[in-house]
C-alpha cells in the first residue's frame, strides 16, 4: 500500500502567477512608451525660481516654447517669427485661452520679450511664464 498525501488528479492549491507577471510587464512597457509623449511643447531647460505660484489646474493652456536656438513652437509645431502671430491667432481661435510660455534659460530677456510682444499683438491676454522650482 502506498502512503500518498492525496490523489494526484485532485485540484491544485498553488496560485499560478505567470499570467499576472505577463500583464504587469505589458503594462510597464506601455507606460514606458507613453510617458515621454505626455510632455507638451518642446523640451526646454526652464529658468529656476525661488517661489512658484500655484496655478489652477482646471484649464488646459496652449504651450508656446522657445528653444535655445531661438526656434518658436506652438505646442509641437514649429513656427517662424514672421508667421507666429497668425498661427497663434489660429490656435487661440475666438476664446481667451491661457498660454504657457516656456523659454529656455539660456535665452536673453530680449529674445523672450520679442515673442511676448508678438503674442500681445496677436491678441493673447492670459500669458504665464514657465519656471522650475529651485531645490
């Protein structure tokens, strides 16, 4: 007579974690691919500030970026300085939409001011300048 612990054809009490691992790895890959696309506008190194005003998160601003090589982007679309005003009017439409201006910290004040003047001429009323908090 064999002394077995039970029949070999009964239900298993082990948890199979292989499908769980597969799902977690697929989600990890999806997040790794999507996360870099979440940043809007062009990637610029923002100037640092001591105090940052907490802005209201209920509005979705239009992002205008100025890179270190003085190229201007509305969201991810490059714009020349000559056509910037027209393209900004088109992007704003009839609404008074908030604009977030992201200028690289290596730009001069005059470079950023020139774009701000073009924004004002295009009818922009609500412009904020993007900065990073000093740590």
